[in-house]
C-alpha cells in the first residue's frame, strides 16, 4: 500500500494511504500527523523532503524535513504508528516576506539537509548526532530562482529561474569560500566581447550553465523563464548530467551537460495554459509527469515529447506531484489529493501507449494542499504484509522453544 505525505497552506501534515484491494468506499485513508490550523498561513508548508533507513534495531525509520512560509525548517521522525516527533528546528534568517523556499532535500543517511530560497539563500544543515545541535554552512546563489534540485548522488545540484539559466553546481565546492582573484577588474562598458565573456564565466563551484535558445524569427532574444526542473537519471560523473526544465512559455527542454549548453530536445507547447508548473521524472524509462497552470496533468514521452496520456477530472492547477513505483499522487488548488495509475511508455517511440493512466481515487483535504511526497516505503499489499507478520511471529516462537529445549 503506497503512502503519501501531504503538506497544506496552514502548516498541517497528513498522510494519504491507498489500498487497491480494499472496498470501494475505503480504498484511501486520510490521517493527520500534525495539525497546523492554529498558526494560520504564516506556517504554511512550502516544501517537504523525506528519507528513510534502518536503525540499529533494523527498524525502518522515516525522517521528514519541512520548510515553512515563515522561514522556519523542521526535522521530524515518523514512527511506525504514524506519530510525528520533532527532532530539530531552525530558521533561515536570509529569507524575506515576499520570498519562499523553492528547494529542500535530505540526504539518504539523513545527516544533512539542504534548503534553498527564491533569493538564492542556500543552506547545508549538518545534523550529526540526534541529541546534538545542528551546524550550518551557507552559500549564496543568484536571486529570482524558481526551482532547486539536489542530484541523485548528492554530488551536484541544479537551479533555474526568471532570467536565470539552468545551472549545475558541485555541491562540495559551492560551500567553500571562493579565493579572491588577483586579475579581477571591472569590465569596460564599451568592450562588448569582454562583457559577453564575463557573463559566460562560471561562478566558483559552478560546473555547467545552459545557454539561451537561439533568437526568434525576428532576430529578437527570447526571455529566460524557467519555472521548474528535475534530474532525469542518476549519473556517475559530475560532468555529465541529464535534466529537464519547464518554462513559462509551456516548453519542456531536455539537457545533456556533456552534449553542450543548449537543449538536446526542445518540446514546444507542452504546457497549454500559463506554462509548465511542475515536472517530475517517473519510475519508468523515458517517462515524466508534467502539469501546467490550468488543470492539465499528463505523462510525457521523453524520446519525442509526445503526450502518452492525460488525467481527466482535475478542475484546478496541479501544484505538486509525486510518483511511486506503481502509482502517482497529485495535489491541486481545488483542495483534492488524487491517486493515479501509471503505465510504461511503449517500447517503440512514437507508437500509442498500450495502456493509459487514470485517476483512481481523490480525497478532499478541507484546506489547499501545497506539496506531496511519497514515503519511499516498499509497496506491499495488505495481505502480503499480514502473511509476513505471521511468519515472523512463528519464527520468534520457534526460536524461543528451541532455546528452552
């Protein structure tokens, strides 16, 4: 049964669990982990990040990080009985009221938490021991950012924004103080070549930066309006990364940092209304999920930019999506959390999909949900989980008898 965690505009955190084998009226279960209605919108959830590992007793522990509208961040432990226990809390002092968190990630071993704001305030929080106080490292990125993502191997991160080209940085070098350059001097205003060269120069820690697409048919420069991005696949090399970026014009651009600075594929007009709002890679190869500022949510074939299928019955803009190995969860401005089915792209590019995803269930949340994440637990059917528990009990009983004998 997949379980998804949902944050809302009032700061509440809830779980939505889907059981495909349950009765039609009880396939989804909604449970409140933290009730934030008393604090109002000042504590609204902007980002959620999750990680899990086995502790010393081989019990699976889920660690949840949350970024709030008031600039605070919390790290909590989610126990097996769905209890949320706060471990640490700190505040991003460089964020202002008109700015927001646009990136949050927690390492696989949950020893570090990365956060980034729209004004480029990047923070690495080292948690160390559970009883110790967290320590912080700060870095500054360009402002007017729209999205920030940590790479699959945590060695790089990427960002993009309003007149901010897609950029990839080395994570470790980003938090090292840059050495002053002896030959640094202001660029003469009348030297066009030197000014252009200075604009293309990489920042300390930056390993790659995209180049704007060619001018339009009138010869005019096309504005840079990146709205969202995601890594497509893990990479063993820092110098080769595969990324997707959505734009305000509705385009989805695919980048291979080794192939050059311009997109290797530019899929035009994917977002029909208001541009691309969210984009997430799926669990199947060549698959991504895209939503626009209208009410469209669909699966995209990354080989040719074709729409594999779209989800019906959504009446507002989808603000966040989170895929799991078998399902997809989405939250929208109409206050619903939806569970969707997913199917792999066809083996041959350009052919229609063999099966199309549909909306399986929807849950009314009473407040506007802002973000959803999958809890990263293995999806086990309720019957299989019950059988496994029975076998574990039998093993323990048999072991105890053997010891007494």
